[in-house]
C-alpha cells in the first residue's frame, strides 16, 4: 500500500535557509491551488508526498469519469537505487510490469538508453500511456501515468515502481485532464 499526504503538512522542524525557502514555496503553491480551484478536493491538481506508514493515510487514486476525461499522475522518485534506474532493460521491465499490475492494457512500448547514462521510455496503453525518464547520477526518476479508464489502478503501478527502484521518497501530483463541469 502506498502512503501519502499533502505537501507542507509535516510538523515543523529546524531547517536551513534553503529548506526554509523550499517550504515557503510549497506553502505558496498549495495556497494558489486552494485559491483558484473550485475546491482542493475537486481541483485539477493535487500534490501528495509519501511518508513513513505511521504518518499518513493510504492513497486511493481513482478516476471518476463524471469529473474528468483522464487522470495524469506525475510521480517523482527520489533517492532511487542508481543501478536499478541505469539499465534500459531493468527500467523497461519495471514500467511494463507496473502497467500490467495496474490493469492497463499494453499496446506497445519503446525504451532508449542515453550515454553516458539515463533511460527514457514509453508504454502505450489502450487507456493512454505511461512514460519514464531516469537520472541515475542524481538517483531520480520521473514517471508519468496517464489513463482514461476507471479500471486502471495507478497505485498498483506506483507500488511496483517503488519495489523495483527503491526510492527514499516518492511524491505524486494528481492532475485531472479534460475536467468537465459538474452538473448542478
């Protein structure tokens, strides 16, 4: 199970100047999202961050076709095992397996290894696509999970990626694509 919470909701800690600026940036971003979205729960964008299991409730991401045409999850994996995200075959297998685990229907996939390092890839699914780009030298992977079906279970895809890449921290931004007006 994936554990997440809203960014900026951590208890206060002593931190350096740069960390203070980053925290202020998160607070400003969250304020803007709340101010301009119809409601934060129904807004187009929600930002979540993983934490230890005892700190946060379970993440349940689901697509509601009555509110949006699709869901786009921007998954940030920090502190990954650099070996796991450096080799094209391992990254390909992880993203393909994550698509299978999430009940997505794979149409095709393509992956490319960069020199001196890094991998990019796409898995085309009937419901849309999953993409990845890795920076092994920074122990970071950026993953996009875009789907347009209520049968896709993106949290299962994220669980597979976390198992394979072993990140120290995972952040997920949920974007509702093609947001439709609610019937009144």
